[in-house]
C-alpha cells in the first residue's frame, strides 16, 4: 500500500467512526437502548453508500463485503455506552474533533461516491448528485429514524453544499485530465476545507424569499 | 414521434414539475434551504418510480438515465426560490392548476408503473400495486422527510384510490385485448378524472369503525 | 410436504397476519383510511424481508413472487375495518395472542433471513444482522410512516435482541454441523421463547449511562 492509499484508508476508518458517533449521540439523546443505538449508528455510517449502491446497482454492498466494519461499530457502541455519559460528547474539544473528522468523512465519502457513479456510467451531473447522496443520506436516515427533520436540509451551516462543491471540482479535475486518485484527494480536501470553514465561521446558504 | 407519444411526453414533463413543486412547497413550509428543497423535490418527483424500480430490478433508474430531469429540477428550485414567495403557491388558480397537473401525473405515473411491472412478469394484482406505489410513494417519502404522517394515508380526498382504480382498469383493458398504449391512455384518463372529481367535490373513502 | 415444512408454512402465514395486524392497529390509531392501513400493514409484514432482499440482491421479492400474500392482506384490512373497533385489539387475550404469534414471526422471519444471507455468501456476523433486519425493519418502517420513533429502538422489553440471539444460535448450530432445517427450527424456537419470556416478565436491556 502506497502512502496515499494508507492515508485514505486511515481517513475512511476515522470518518466512519465519526459518522457512527453522530448516530450514537443522536440515538442516546432519544433514550434508545443498545440495539437502537447500534442500528442508528450503522445507518448513519453506511446509509448513504447503501442508497447510492442500490441506485447504481453496485453490489455487494460495502458493509456486507467488509464485515469488520459492522463488527467494529458494535464494539464502538458497547464501549461508548459503558464509558461515556452524554456530557462526554459535549465538551468543546470533542465537538471540534468530531466535527473535523466528520468534515473529512464528508469529503472522502462524497469523492468515492462520485468515482463509483462514474464507473457505473452515470452522467457528470448525476455523479455529482451520487457523491452528495453518499455523503449526506446516512445523516438523513439517522434523523428520520430519530423522528426529526433531516438536519442537512435545515438552513444551518453549509454541509451538503460542501459535498456538492467537492464533487463538482472532482468532475472538473477529471475532465482536465487528472488521475482518479489525484482528483479524489483534491475533492476530499476542498469539501473538508469548506466544511471546516463553514463550521468555524457559521457560514450558511443565503435565505430564500419567504 | 406520433401525436400520442408527444402528448404523453408533455404530460410527463408537466406532471414531473407539478410533483416537484408539491415537494418544493412542503420543504419551504419547513424552512429548508436550497439543498433541502432540491432533495425533497427530487424525492417527490422520482421517489415512487425509484422504489418501484428497486422492487422489480428495473435498471438504470429513470432519473439516472435521463439526467436532464434532475438538472431541470435544480433550475426549477433555484428559480422558485428567487421569484416565488409562499403566497404565490396559495392563490386559488395556482392551487387548481397544480392540482390538475398533479392529477394527470398521478394517472400517467401509475399507468407507466403498471406497464413496467407487467413487463417484469409481475402478477396482475402486484402490477396494480406497483402502479399505486409509483404514483404515491414520492409523496410518502416527501412527507416522511418533512416529519409528517404521509398525506396519502390520511382520510382526505381520494388520491391513492384513484391510482388503484386507474391501474385496475388498465389491467382490465389489456385483458380484453387493447394495445399497451391505448390501455395506458385510458388508465391515465380514468385516474386523473376521478382525482379531479374528488378534489373539486371533496370525495373521501368511507370512514371505518373507530 | 413433510410435517416440518407444513408447520413452518403455517407459522409463516399466522406470523404474517400478526405482523400485518400490528401495522393495521398502528395505522388505525393514526386515523388513516383504507389505503393507508393497507400500505402500513404491507410495509410491516414485508418491509423487513424487502430491505434484506435489496441488500443481498435476492430477487424477485417474496411478495411479488407470491401475490396471494398482498391479496390476502387486502382482504384482512377490509375485514378488520368492517368488523373490528379499536377496542377489539385491546382485550387482554387478543394482545396476548397477537404477541405470541408475533414472537413466532420474529423467530421465523429472522431465521429465514439468516438462511438467505448465508446462501448469498454473506459472512456470519452480517448474516446474523440480516436476520435481525428481516425480523425488525418492517416494524421500523411502520413506525417511521406513523411518525413515531421506532418502537424496537426504545428501551422496552427485548425484541430485536431476541432475534439477535436466535440468529446467533442458528449460525452456531450450522457450524457444529446441524442441517439447515434443524438450525432454522432451533433458532425460531429460541427467539420466540426469549421474546415470550421478555413479554410476560418485562425484561429489558440494561440501562446505559446517561
């Protein structure tokens, strides 16, 4: 494994954990039990990729092929319920750390979504959409299961928009002849960078007429 | 393209816009931002067909194959957020116009759903169900994302029932030997006609015991 | 058909009815009309298996291949709305009867889910998950459509956990060389037994830190 692949693998693992933790935190707020927490964390971490794969018939699903991921998440849920109280996740540094990891996950999951969609011969615009779906639909299903309006649809700081911009730059990079892996790294970086900016400076989309 | 095909294509485009607009209106009520509005409008317009296609393995999905549809919807969302206030959609003639277009969409989407299901060798009853699912599940997912009980399940004026009757007449027409296209036109007309009647005369299903 | 197959078929039919009835009861509480009640009962009875089949590409879907099931459910919905008031389902013996049938459904649907997943070359842990998903996701989608937090995720008496234990024992039985059918019967029995115990003695998972 060359250094770039190793770095991407590491980001993938950390970002999956960050995504799963947002599910765990949300599920705990709703007083769910271990099974509920586990299901919600699974859905948050793998839901976006699963919806994408069902749309473009990319089988077998990632988490079925790599069962160390669901097994690892179960361990994560059990540990988090044994050691962490609600307050643990609310400390300033924890919120920031999770936010930054989540931003890299947003970028990377989006970029891999674009790549799979292009491989499945989707058009450029649809591939960008597939990137956005991969990065955001896990959170959408999490919020639906927790009986909330999906956070990503609300006028909070940019989230799906960062994925959109990252995915669009990836397609642009590929069109000017960059290699797959370079475009993926660029897209991940751009999406994560904008997301982190948006998080720290409270950047939102302009308000519509009402 | 012969006149019937052109007419059906025109109905399809107008009805897709009407479906998308019901999503846009609902999402705006919930104060979603552009991304939220776009996702909800996509889901409303393409959700029913996507669920059907995933059930009968009819790939590639319609909106992936025809990416002018998602691109057009994005333009529609941007325009509607720039020019239209909430009040625009509440004027009497707009509600009626959207209602009538939506009724034709209900009929046409239902009828194409039945056709695809029969082609995929589903039984007659299941094909009728697939028609109903095609016509109604976009709205169901829209309401779930907006954190509401699906409107179509509530005892308001007939909606899914119109699709059911249309789909059933289509299967009946095919059984007495009509051509595919005639049966499709008949089914679309019947479903749209009943829906428009129900809308203007407030017709509902009989109340159950409670 | 040998006696075991006949017994399993009978359990399957009774359990499908029990699952559908939990959907009917929930939908009636929300004042849905016939279409709503029918859709929710369908989703409760077939939703778990459908999600599993979409995950492991097991086509055609059960209820599409066997259309006597959706037809039967329509009859069940119509009858239940004609003859039964809300109170009918709340009598002590009815709650118990439905609970016991539901417990056997939980066990059987879970065990068939495990079997299909193993046939589709899923790993052991993922197969156990697929069993749990088969047994519980119908109820999850039912609760989402009724705009509630999924009951199975709440800290009530053991439900998904029973499926988990049943599925795990099934995989264990297969690993020590039992035949498919014996393992399936054992798993169904174990899951149903624990569920019935949990129901009558109010057994829940231990509470997490809060």
